[in-house]
C-alpha cells in the first residue's frame, strides 16, 4: 500500500514537472515568436553612405536638367543670368541640405521632413506636409517623371509616346505614353515591395550610369563640338531681357528686337519665374531623410549623404549649362524643339546619333529617379499611419520589411495623375509649396534649439545662424515674387495644402472614437 502511494506521488510529481516544462517551453516559444515578429516588423538598416548619396543624387536628377534651361533662358535672356539662376538654386539646395543634417541627426527615423515639422511645431503642421506630399508633391512628381520616360521612349518607338492616342473617352484621353508611365511606376513599385536591397541595387546602378553619362556629355561638349558659341553667348553677360511673348515662342524665333534690357523688380520677377524650373530640377534631395530607419548609422550617414549628393548634382547642373552655352547659340538654347535643350546640344556634339543618345540617357535618368522617389515616399505614409493620421494598413511592413501597402497606394495615386494629364500644371505649383515647407522646416531648427537645448545633435547646421537665415530670406523672396508675378503657380498649391486641415481633424476625431 505504501509502495503504491509512493509510486503515485512520484508519478504526480513527474506529471506536474512535465506540465510545468510544457508551459515554460510554450512561453519561451511564444516569446521567441514575438521577438521574431517584432524584428520582421521593423525596418532593416541595410543602406550605407554610398547608397544614401546615390538616393539623393538619383532622386534629384530626372528630366529637368535636359529641358528646363530653355524656359530659364527665355525668362532671363542672358548667359550670365542663366548660370546665376542655377548657382542661386544650388546654393539654396546645399544650404537647406546642410541645415537638414542637424534635424536628421536629432530624429534618425523614418518619415524625415514630416517628423521634423511635427516635432518643431505640432502634429497638424506635420500632417499638412504629409498630406501635400501624398496629394501632389511626391505622387505628381512620380507621374511627371514616368511620363518623361515615355516621352523620350517615343524617339525610339513612336507608338509608345504621349502623342499616340489609344482611346478618347470624352472626359479623358488615353495615350500610350501614359500607359507606359503607369507600367514603369507599377514595375518599380513591385521591385521595391520585394525589399530595400532590390530598390538599392536599381538606384545604385541607374544613378551611377546617368552620372557617368552626364559627365561624359559635358566633357565631349567642350572637346568634340565643331563650332563654339562661348564667346558670343557671354557677350550677353548679365543684360537680362523681357520674356518675348507667346507669339514668338510659337514661331521659335528669337527676334533681335526682343532683347530689351530689364532691371529692378522686373528682373527679380524674371529670376523668380525662371527658378521654378531649376528648383523643380533640384528637388527631392530630402528623400533620403524619409528612409532613416533603413540607414546604417543614420545620425552620421544621412547628413553626409545630403551634403555629398546635393554637391555632386549642383556641380553637374552648372557644368551642363556651361556646356549648353558652348555648343549652341543663345537663341537656339532659348527655343529648341519642344524645349529639348539636351537633344539640340547632343545633335551638335554627335550629329549622327545625338537624339538617340539623349533619349537613352533620359530614359536611364528618369527610371532611376522614379525608383528613388517611389522607394522613399512610402516611408512618409508609413510614419503617418503609425501616428494614426493615415490608412492603418500603410503602417504595416510585409515579410520583406518594407511598407508594401503604402507603396501600392502611392502607385495608384501616381497612376491616376498619369491619366489626368494635369501633372505638368501641378508641378508648377509644387515649387512654391515645396519651398514654403523647406522654409518652415529650416525655421524649425531655431525653434528646436530653444525647445530642446539639451537634445543630442551629432551635426549642427553649417553656418548657423547665418546660412539658415539666408535660406529663409531667399526662400521668402522667391515665394513672394511668385505670388506677385506668377499667382497661378501659388494659390492652387496653397489651396491643396489647406484642404489638409479638415482632413487632419477628421483623422484625429476618428482616432479618438476608435480608442473609446
């Protein structure tokens, strides 16, 4: 009897221990699963300094440098002011990038400028930027760059261009070029949804290719061209001229009598209007701040990426315009066919294949540019969703640790802009809105220095407070001159921004209702 009781007690203790170990094993397994899930649901820091620099440079260089110099020349009318506009834009871009270095060091996480504005001001200010970014700034830019790809693809395959009408639905006309643009956007979205390494590979490959090609074009423009117009063009110096009017633009003839010297406020207005193109061509440099969560040592590498990337692009842009002045007379620079300055220049350097060469170069350039825009943009919507201010699903990462839903939502809106055909008009508004938010963000440096004097700052804004103040003053001057001389570029952009106010309060009230 005692023996059976002892065996029973021993067996009971065995079962108890077994049950304990089973529970403990299950808890350990669950904890391990939770850790793995948490790790898989976070960004993987796989991008280094070189990758960040390629994202900055690649996102900046799209189709603008190959086209907008014509419009700048028409507004300013001289070699001196053409180069001055690019130098002013480059100085503003570099100053802003160096100032952003301090903010990126303070807040090294996904979201970039959205986070900086939220921290410096309030969540509403951050949301207004994020809303404008989603509605127009990023998505319309992606659409415009995609359509630029198809525009130059048409040099090689005319049936795939923007002039080839497929269907007239009455309320909308669908051209094959628009469908090509959508296909490119969808392809790049899919590649980036597979993981950041795939997007990084595309970015590095295509950015390196276009930087080398642009550098080669600049060098050959000085050593291979038969007729140099350098001395002739620089005789115009800084004698700016008035815009010649639509009639002369249509005929493509720059009449000598049209060179009317201007100065004072008219000159300032011409420079501000001309800078719409150069600022658009130099924009998107801040895209690297949106992917801070995927950067190795973001406190160091984001600031350096901003500096190196913007410096490289500024030098290339100025040199490209010097090359334009060397290879063609200023009247041809002002009025090339369809504003395709680079095509006109390449045809003088390489008469037999210049057009094909530039078409291929722009296709490589726009493909790489859109990859950077698509890769970075989705991270802003992801961060907004984490704050409860965007669609909940966009705040989730897929098994490849990227915000796939945010990528595809961005793809849909950009595709709709492609079909609308209104991306060109929207981009005119973007320059005003973008500079306005840049001013507010750089002013945020002063606010944060007062609000958080003891916060860690691995970098401090270069030239503080002089250079940040100088940028703010130059940016305000640009915005005010556009309001005066080009109001059609400003009020629509402001309306889009202000539409975000009721949307913000709707999102906040909805979030409160969910919590209750």
